[in-house]
């Protein structure tokens, strides 16, 4: 078990290293950093001095080592737009994205789980069929268009909810949070709902599939034969066996929530990392782009690592070392 | 219903003992396909959409790229109004006085082109790699599959963002980004199917005949792995169209001069808050109908092409 764990950890580190090479080569070789980094009005001598200062005259492998060294110190250079360290600029935006993603996850579970349970327990009812058709819509509707329609309906036509920004925030644990104020919650609701749409359908379908898989099994029949009350059978025996796939998939999907917040944040003007990266790509703010990409790579590799371990702990049938 | 079921079992019984490679029986498959009203709807929708995209220059009321036909005085007209010269704008006009209906017709071309080109190329690349992995095995296989796993652990939109951040904006780069983001799905499916098919007798027979590897791969293995790949490719066209629209909306995709549906929606975004809903709304509906039609077709294809369901 331990050796398998260490092997996985080493693999994870190799993956991160490989991604640094890809990002480095992508940004530095395919795009020309000299054109991006240096003011075109400078004369030849000044240009040469800046090139030397930035280390762009060194051979590529030395530049890469330099880049790697900075990376280990969390140093990606200063943002061209904000003139502050790129990683700091991103970390400032992180709480906003985290809040949005967690809220979306919350909505997905609170809405998706009961509906999926219902659709799985009573598959023949008309309402179950409606729920299932609705979940197909949740999968195929383009998120950004739904977001726009939310704004049109709730913000413009009905005027119930604001459509832009985070609203009033309250400082807590060194960061501002919207969900602690009334105004902030009103601002949070639409973007969170928008981001949750896809995941709600996913949770719903997973839960329904899980119910239909677990329900015909012997231990459920036994629990019923024992005369247990129906709600106990469903809430304890069924739910327990249902939760393993749902929880692991949700863990996996959390990363994708953070990635997809790019779209939602851009629509609702939510000042998180996603909006930052889109702005940075449009402004060619290279240090921020690199920092964001590397952060995402590390995040996803770690998530996958954790999920691998979680699988083994939750389900003894899965072993990292292939059952030896 | 019952007689059809009996028919199918009879057919299955006939072919079961020879274990022949799946021969496409077009007639019954088509009949099965159209027995579902949703699939019929999807197929009709798809044909209409493709026809509109192909014939856009001849049927659209206006050429949205021809600046001579645009009049700024006609801008932001609501649906159903008429232009200064009396031409009706059924779906209204946008900020430049462009007819929304014509914009959608032309936008469909870009969207479909990106969707189909990227899905087909990704299918070709992914399938080749996957088949190769399954057939060759060994180190190459584990290397390829590691790469596939790695890639599938990142969300598509993140991969696309990464690639566009490196390559820059533009339609061609969006196509490349979608191909790179999606090939792994095909590779995994192709390998999975090929691993099962590889063990069957007809491949063994082909090997005993000392047929060259290339011939076995292309003439025996590939045709029998195609069914799931066709299904995925269909769905993937819809995903690619959605992804392209999303990227264009974020300002990373198609150019302003040849707007895709996503670009049209994005153009209307700034007018949305003033209540001019039609600039974003109608292109969105067109996008929606496109994606749902393709998904309905793909869903039905999966049921029809799956040999398990045919029995």
C-alpha cells in the first residue's frame, strides 16, 4: 500500500514537471516573449539590456531551469497590468472563485440528490420522467447562454436580483466573502445557480443510476423483510451504498467547477480567478497566464492523487497496486 | 412490437453461431432509428440546420458581411420591424443594423464548420492512436494510455484555454484546441473496443492467414470498432459547437468579421441589460436547436448501433 502510494506521488510529480515543460515551451517558443515583454519603442541597445536583464539571451534549458526555480519559490514574475507578483494577484481572486464553486456544489447536491432519489425510487411516475428530461436539458444547454437568460429574466425583466459583481462582502479568515451578507447572497445566487446547472444534472443522474443499481440487491430486500421502515431503508441502507460513487465523482468535478467558473464569472462580472485569466489572455499578461495555468495543473494533479487514495480507502476492492 | 422483437431475436440467432463481424444491415437499422419520434425530430432538425448553413447565401434576406447592405439607421430594431426600404427584419437587427436572421444563417456555417472539422479530425487521430495502442500493446500502449488518462483528468475548457493562451485567438486555433482537447476520448474508446475485438476468432483467422498487420488493422479491426466511435463523434460535434460558442463568447474564438453563433450571442451581451433581448436570444435558440438535434440523433444512434440492443 505504502509503496504504491509513493509510486503514485512520484508519478504526480513527473506529471507536474512535464506540464511545466509544455507550458514553458508553449509560451516561450511558440510565442515570442521578446515581442510581448519589451516595449517596441525602445532602441537596439536598450532592447539588448532588457533581454539580458530578463535572461532571454540564455540557452533555452537555462531559461527553463530559471523558470523552474522561480516556480518553486512561487515567483512567476510581476503582472504587466497590475505591476505586482502574478501569483499574489491570482491568490487575491481565489476566495471569490472558491466561494462560487462551493455554492454551486451545494446547490447541485441539495437539488440533485433528492430529485435523483425520487426519480430512482419511482421511475414509472410522470414526474420522474419530467425530471429526467429536464436533466438532459441541463446537460445540453450551453452554460453561458443560460446565464445570459438568467440575467435577462431575473435582473432585467423582473428586477429581482443583481447581475454584476459580488455585492457587499464581509472579511473573514483574511478574505472577503459574499455569502455572509444579504446583498452578497443576492449577488451570489444567479452565478452559483448558473454554474450549478450542469453538476445538478450530473448528481441527479448518478443518484438515480445508483438507486437502480442498489435497490434490487439482497441486503435491501433483507432490510425490508426484516420489517424496517421504508424511510430507514432508503435513508440509511440505500444512501450509504449510493454515496461512494456520488462523493468521488463530486470530488473529481470540483476541479472542473473551478475551471468552468471562467465562463460564469465572465458573464456575471464575478471578480474571481476565471475572469482574471480571460482578461489576462486578452491583455497578453503572460506572468498571470503562466501562474494560473501552473496553479490549475497542480490543483488537478493533486485532486486526482487524493481521489486515487480515497477510492482505495472507501472501496477495498480497488487497490492501487492492482490487487497484489 | 412483439413481432419485431421476434424478428430481431431470429436474426441474432442466425448470426450468433458464426460470430460474424457485425455487418451493417441498413434497412432494419433505419427502421429502428425512425421508430423513435424524438430521433425523427432530431434528424429533421439536423437536416434543416445543415441545409440552412449550406444555402445561407441564397436564402438569407441580407448578406451580413456586405457593409453596403447595412444601414446604421436600422440598428437595434425589435423583431418584426421593417427597414428604411421596407424589408422586414423578422428577428430584429443588431447594433450595426445587421439582420439577426441572416446573421444566424451565416453564423451556423462557422459553428457547424468548426464543430464538424474538429470532431472528425479528433476522431481520426484518436481512433488511429487507440487502435495502434491496442494492436501493438506493450510499452507504447502504456505510454499512450498514460497520456490519455492525464489529458482526460483536465476539463476540456481548461485544455482549450491553455492552448488558446499559447496559440492566440482565431477560428483555426479554436479548431486545433478542440482537437487536442478531445482526441483522448476517441483513443480510449477505440482501444477499449479494439481490445475486445482483437480476441475474437475472425482476427485470429486473419492472423493465421498471415495477412499483413496493416490489413488486419484497417480491414478487420477498424470496421468492427466503428460503431461506438460514430456515436461519440456525433455527440462530440455538439460538444465542439458548444465549446466553440463558449470560447467565442469569452472573446477567444472566431473573428468579428465571420461571427459564429457564440460571437453573435456575445455581441448581444452588452445590449442585454438595456432589455434588447433579441440580439442574444435568437442566436442562442439556434445554438440550442443545433445542439439538441445532434444529441437526439447521437442518442438514438447509440441505441441502434449497439449490437446488444439489437437482440
